[in-house]
């Protein structure tokens, strides 16, 4: 095996989306192949005719394109049907398999199936991650490898494709380790030498340490889910590679090129790894913080409301605040929107001043209408003096802050912020003034003063 160029593969079934566990397996295969100057192939195992869908195949390919994992070739398993059948016939002819007529449970009638004749031996293999693994194959019995000569099933097709594709290393999830002894038996019966080197990656687990799955955890296990939410692919890859492996120090931020240089499959842990979404969000925040403004806008634009001009002055003034507040691009929609329970995003005021009763302008510790109005009138005077000067947040604050300190920060700043936003949750009034601009801010303050007169 050491004299053969490394060839790995990732072999998903197109019966659903790309699972994050599958993405991690593909990533480990990719890294191992690249650091050994080898190849990684994508094999679409589409022999489950009832559940396979072309859109799932396309979804898997699209997910890898988004992640930035490039394959050196793609094989469609159903294209190899005649080859599978040829190997099946050879196994029957050599006595390693036989036709058995038996009752098919789901159909309630007798039918012919083809079983592998189990030699009932012990299988020992050296796993790249788990070390020496031994199986007594007696308990497997004579297992089915085809429903008929025209319908080879998983174990046979898998082995034949690995042989014909020249696969040297099978690196896959731990849930497949029970398949390995059957596949080794078939491989040895075919007589192909040598068999591949196996490596079984530990499971991805939820916080309660159960395996994460579509049935129990829904769309959060799909790669496309994170793409739709506006995660950065670099962040997801960085997160996935550290689930079960680390570079041996406290390094957390690691690029794909660095992964290729530093990844060591022998140091992949044997125990399962917790899929912690909060940690993934942390990674994403780090990657977002490194983006240029142009790159940030490119990633954010599908989540920015249509009424907001991304080339306009208001968005330019808001962008530092948005960058500070989000960990994932989808959170931009939350900042500007109103959710199903009526919670208003804290930046929603930019488009529409929320309708509010004048009573809301009154500070809870000093609910006096005349005093509140007088504070707004004074603030208006100070703000009016800034017109035409393009003031920064710091300049706006320095103009109002002394008055607020002298007359009570809550008494002054609460009605000012409410007049600008109509919202109980929003940025501080100085930031709101800066974002809205002096002219729009004066209009909103005038409206608030007028409402206190009624």
C-alpha cells in the first residue's frame, strides 16, 4: 500500500442533504489526500432508487462547492452496474456466494436472494484512528449481497467501486465500522490485493451526548442550513476540523491551507465530539471581524432589507454597529425586522418610526410631561446647532452629555431616544442621531414635542 499513491473517497447517498458529520468525514479525507499528494474522489451512491433524488445530488455538490472542498473526480455508482454484476457472477462461480430462495419479509413471499458464503473467520485490521480492531465474523452468518443478479446491494457495490476506483484509504464515520468486516470478507473473496487501509472517525454528538441526527435534531445537521443562515464556510470548516482533532496547542483559528499542513489523522481522538453551535457562532464572529467592508457587504446583502440602500450614507453610518452586533449574517434580518411575536428589531426605527403613545416619552422615575418636553426642547436646540457639520457620534455625545449629567441622564436621554426610535430597545440616542442624520432626527423630535402638547 505504501507504494501506491493515496486515493481517498467520500461516498454519500443522495437521499437527503449533506450532513455536517459527512462534511467532516469529507474534510478529513480531503486533508489526508492533499497532504500525501494524493486524490480524493466523490462517489454518489445512488442505488437506492426509491429514495434517491437528483436535487439531493445537486445539493451535496453545491454544499461542497460552498465549503471550498474540491474533488479530483466524481463517480455515479449506478453507472457501474454492469461491473457490479460481473463481480457478483464471479463470486457465485467461485463458490464465495450462492443463490438462496427464501421468504422476503416485506413482501410476504419467497424470492431469490444472493448470499455471501461466510468463511467464519476472524478479521483483524489496523485502524488509522482506533488502532488494532478484531471481529469474529461467525455472528454475521451468510449475509445478503444482492437481491438478484440485477440488484447488487450496498456491501458488494461498495467494495467493487473501491477496487475499480483504486481506493487506498477508506476514512469514514464510526457508524460504518460494523460494515468493515463484511466488506473485508468480500474484498478477500474477490482476491484483490491489498485491501484498503481503514480509519473510523468518532461520532458527532449533541450536548446530551447522543448522536446528532436529522430525525432528532432536524435541519441543524445540514450543511445547507448554515449556508442559508449566512455562516461563513471558512468558519464551519474551522469548527469541523477541531471536532475530534487539534493541532497540539491552543490554536483555534486555522485556515484550510494550515489544516493541510498540520492535520494528523493519527491524533484524531477516539471519543465522540460535541457539536456546540455556540462555539460555531464564535468562530463565525471571528471570521466576520476579519472581513473588509466590501467583503462584509457581499456576505450581508441578502439579509439587508430591500428598503435600505447598501450604497447609501445611512447604511455606511450603520455598518460598524451592525458588524459589532452580529455573529452570523442572518442576525441582520433580526436587527431590522419584526418577529412573529411582535418583537421589534433594534434597528427597525431607521425605516419607520414606531407608533407610540406620548406616555412612552416619560422617564419612569420622573413621569412629568412638561419637564420631559423642556428636556426635548433643549436637546433640539443643541442638535440644531450641529446641522451641516456632519458630526460624529462622539461630537453629538459631547454636545448633549453635559446637559444630561446636569439634569439626570434618564430624564433627558430616555425621551430623546424614544422620540428618535419609538422603541424600548435600540442603540443609545447619540448613535441613533448619527444614523438618522440631523434633519431626520429634528423632524422626529418635533413630532414628539407636539405629541406632549396634546
